[in-house]
C-alpha cells in the first residue's frame, strides 16, 4: 500500500530517463510536490490519462524524508480538463494557470486556499459562457498574487504614501516594470521608474470586487480581452518581479 494518498491537481510533467515522467502536482494537504512516475510514458501504464495538465486526481505516492522526489504509485482521475482543449483561449488559459502555479508556489508548503482557488477557477472555465476565460484568468491572477503575499496596496502610492482614493477625488495610479506597487502622478514624474502604465480606476474597482466575491459572483456582462487588461498586466509584473523571470505564457494568452 502507498504511504500517502492526496487529492491533487497535476501542474506539469517532464520526460525523465527512457520511459518515466517527473510530475509536479499540487496537493490539498501537502502543498506542491514533485515525483517520479515510472513507466508513465509507455502505452500501458498505471496512470492512464490522470497525468494530463491540470487534471484533478487522487494521487498515491511514497514519500521519504531523504529524497527530494516522491515515488508515484498511481492516480485515480477525478476530473479532466479535456473538454476545454477544443477552445483555444481556454486551452491557453490552462497553460497560464499551470505556469503561474508552478513558478509561484514554494515546495511542500500546504496552501489549501490556493488549492481551492485553482479548483474554483477551473470549474468556472468549464462552465463556459461569454468572457469566462478573461474573467477566470484575471480573478486567478489577483488571488494567486494575494495568497503568495505579494499583492501591493491598491489604494496608496508606494513612494509618498498618499491615499489614491481620497474624498477630494480619485487619483490616477501607475505601475512600472522595475518596481512593485502603484504610484501617483507626482511620484511617477519625480521617481526613476522607467516606462510606466496606468492602472485605471475601473480596473481598481474590479480588483476590489474580486477580493470580496467568488469568481462566479463577478458580473458576467461585457467581459472581453480588453476588460481589466491593465490589471492583468500589473499582476503579471508583480509575479515576474517576485520570481525574477518572465512568464512564458502571457504573450500567447493575451493574443488568444
């Protein structure tokens, strides 16, 4: 019998040796783990289609403290994302969710809230409907950044500390590739920020709504690629600054 059985979501797989796979997977109880699935690349194996990207599975594995990689025994498929692959935009969104999860999550640190976030967003993608892809990836990006502890204050200028949403009026907010956080118009001009982009008041309101509602409760009207595009760009900048590398899937997603 395997030493542990965990509900998990498969994030990435990598070829290993002649017929094996290294599998990165997010468990509900143990966080992100990596393991070796022996003979998984052979036509007849004990894993079936359970190791497909972002499949929800029940993973059986052996875990030894002296080894970085666990040994995967088998996995039982709970829910596949195969039905989304016929929609190019949704398929690219799956790549985006997997890459962010793989890059942002530290190994072996339980994070059930992130696990539940991923399942909720996948459910929303499967529900379909107009704008579901852009609503899902925007919501996921915001909450992934927040749960990683790297979401800056959205109402305060990082440089001067002034409130951007004050009784006299709401100020413009800007962000830079090289700095985290938001800046007011004055600090944008006086600080050495390089190229900057505006995070619109509309997108700041969308972010505030998303922080207080589930993805299914977000307004369904008129969601297109242009909706909150600046918010997604801002969140990607926070992630890339944190992981110190560029995300590969962003350009493909935004062009979908």
